[in-house]
């Protein structure tokens, strides 16, 4: 069973999400009302996915993502927010979120997203608007100012990267391209190195910035 921690400052929202997810067969193993309270919960429970609100009055979602990275806590983060703010979402993706959804999604969309992240996928491509694409391409490199120049990707690596951008896990990519899962893992590792990216989300952002995707 997929295990989730829910972080939202509104108690009623947390309780509602917990009830819906448990009906859908997803185990909510912890809750927190802000980022500071969430960190020990995540460390203690080691969830498959952290479901994170962005706008919280004390330690918000961006703070939480930055602390998770600083403390080397490796958990896929799915942002769930009421705010369709491209700059805020882009900041969350740059800080390490693996995807985002608005709170008006259906339960089916939410559970599918959670399971996608738990399986190693992302939710970047379906959620990036034209404004976000322009912001990515016109802004600083997502890999940082000291990032090495992008090395050319082979045709196969570009195929793998496109599937990564569409949220596919290594297993799913292997099935689509008729490759061994270990081969896909090696391709992803090479892609990260060539793009100077720290993770799959950062690789997609840098590829978009450099015009390699889309």
C-alpha cells in the first residue's frame, strides 16, 4: 500500500484528504500543519510521497522543500495547492518538488498522481503552462549559475527524457521502449550527468530551459 504524509495548515483539509485517500486504498501515515512540524514526521514514517501545501502561515511549502534538500531527506513531493501561481509553482519545482496539482482535482487524479510519484515518475509536463515555459527559458538555468555546459544527448537519451518529462517511471519507460529497466536507469543517470542536473525534475527543467524539450 502506498504511504503518504499530508502537510496542510487547515485541519479540516487534512482530515478530508486523509479520509478520501484511505477510501482509495492509500495509507496516510502522518500529518503536519507546517513545514517544521512535517520534517520529523517524514523522517519517522519514511512515506512514499509527501503531499505538501505551498501557502502556510509559518513554515511554508518552499521552506519545507529547501529543508528537505538541505537535510538530504529523499522523499517525492507532490504539491497540492489552491493557488494557480506559475512563479510559485516554478519555485517549488526548482526547490525539488516532483509535481503539483490544484485542490480542485478529482480523487482519481490525486490518487493517480500519488502513485505515479511513488513509482518514480513526475508530473511536470502536463502542468507546465505557456507562461511557465517562458519563465523557465528566459530565467537563470535551473541547474544553477555554476552548472557545466549541457552535453549533447543521443536520440535514445532524448526519447527517455521526453518520457521522464511526461511522468513515466523507469519501469514504464522500459515497457514503452522495450528496454531492460536497468538500461533505462543507466540512461537516466547519463542524462542527469550531461544536463548537470541533481534529479529528474531538475533535468526536465534544464532541458526546457535549453530548448531540448518542446
